[in-house]
C-alpha cells in the first residue's frame, strides 16, 4: 500500500500553523528565564516540557531543520529566507537604495536672498538706557 503524497506547500502551511501556536502558547518560566512547550507537537518533534527558548545553554529550534526532517525538498522556494540571512527586504536596502542614491544627484540649494538690514533700535546701543559718565 502506497502512502498518499502530501503536497509540500500544504505540509509547510500546516507546520507553520503549529510553529506559531507553539510560540504563542508556550509557558514562560520567569524564575529560570526560559520558555517551555505546553503540549506535544509531534509534527515539530517537540514534546511537552521541552525548553524552546532560554537565556543560556540551549539549542534554539530551527524551522528549516524541522522541514529537513520531514524531507521537504526546495524549502527555500516554499519558505522565505530568514531576515538575518537576507531576503527581498535586505536586497532592497543593500542594493536598490544605494543605486538610486548614486544615480540621483540633488541640485544645490538656491542662494538665500538676504534682505537689507533694518535700522537698529537705539542706534545699536541695545535696550539698556544707562548713560556712562
């Protein structure tokens, strides 16, 4: 009997939903400064009580590793890249914006028109009306 073929896109969408619920419904232990899975997530290979986030000495969960364990081919086509690695946003920031700045030179600002100086009050002596003798 053959296993029914599962569409990779559908599997990834289902894994993504489970991934979000794992992170949303975790138990935060304030004393030990760690997040713990509150239920079993068999698709994500996470058991109840597994530390999913901590401040020290733990291996963080990686969505790509889970996809590899499910043998999803071409995971890069189905899932957008990690922002730290780079994606469309990083490409736009690093390449496109620099090109547009280089191509476009702004004209110099116009010379300011200085008005004729006004006559000073009190002949330029200021506001104090003290005579020095």
